[in-house]
C-alpha cells in the first residue's frame, strides 16, 4: 500500500523561535508539519449567522503529526531546539478497540508513515529519531524525537543495541496496562527515594524552606539507554525566599536534591546550562539502573 504525501499547505507567517520560550519551539515544528502536509491546521471563518467558527483540518490518508514541548533536561546534548512529535494513523487504519484488533494494512501504514515522516522533517534540517518502543500492537500512534543542532554541529550517535537496559515498552500500554507487583512504576521509585530523604511534593508542603518537587511520567523514548526506570522531576523554589537570597537558595537546594538522588541509589541527568532563579523551576531526569535479580 503506497500513500502519497500531501502537497504543502498554503504559506502563512512562520512563528519565531525564542530559546527562552519552550512553546515557541513547539509552534515552529507544528508550522513546519503543516507546510509538509502532515500536520493539523484550523480554518477560521464566519457563519451565515455572523458567528466566528473554526474548522479542524487533518491530512487525508497519511495520519496526522503534532509537536509537543519536551523538558530541556531531556534534550540531546548541544541541541538548540527539541520537541517530541506524535503521529496518529489515518482514521481507517486505527485500532478497533471493541475487537482489540488492527485493520488490514495497518502495519504497512505504520512502517511507511514512520519513514516518510522522518524524511520529510529531515528535509528541513531536523534530526529525527523514531521511538524504538512504539508499535501498533502496544500504542495508538508512533512517536519521534525531533531536534535541531547549531550550524556545523553534528547530531549525536545512536546508542548501540546492547546499550539499552530494556528491550520492550514499559506500561501502561495495550498489552500491559499497569505495573505488576512487585515492580513499581518509575514515578513510584523516584518519589520513594525523594520522600525518604525528606522531600515533599508541591501539594504536601507549599512553604518548605527547601522548595518543592513534582515527579511525573516521561516518554520512554528519552530515557537514558542504561535506565530501567526514569521519571521527570521538577523542583520549584520556596515561596518564602527573598530575592537577595535566591542564588544561594537555588545552589543549596539543588545540591541537596542531587544528594538525595544519589543516596537513594538513583542517577540524575539535566541540561548543560546551570539552572538559576531566572528559569523559575529546575528540571531533571532521575533514573535507576537495572536491579540485579
């Protein structure tokens, strides 16, 4: 089954990328997806009764791609822009949840569109890494890491097959919708280590002098290859700290957070640039190496 790419959409004013605004990177890639004929768009107008209306327009036959903001802590080293892109199959090729089955041609549709989507984005200068974990048997759509390096800087090399701690997708997915006992989800593993060290969540302690943390799920696509559990940790400074003491507060609290992670037997990754008061929050990937059984 061969599906031709859609013609480029009519030109419109391209958004401007501002590295200080994560949403601007998402806007740039979504704009490029529309121009390539594989993104979603909206047509605005006025109804016969004078009401403003907007019609959602999707490409035909190729599925649709949407870009999403990705924490800078998970960007490839040196990248100047990075997002995740989700691809949803064409409506006729989506999983029938009542029958728990794929329609005829769905596997070919996935294979063709993953290659075509990557090539289309690469033609605009992006580096594209399809998720090694997504499949039509486990997920509703495919996923890509899409990033741009500065001029003259080569993209990173893909890790060798043997470098990955895991060989399959982690829950939840169609085949396994929860973490079976005695395993724990990545969020539980990381949250337990931080709570043991005395950290509390945003909801539990809004006035903590050490600031507050949130532990959230993050796509397996950006886990370090050596990890068997990984979560996204966001730290927010204490609301009671005065501006004059902000630099010391950030330095001391983030040092304490790193020690808590290390004492819990976990590892931490973040961006190359140091987090500071101008960022508002600090973000990290916190992960665990495989546990010997």
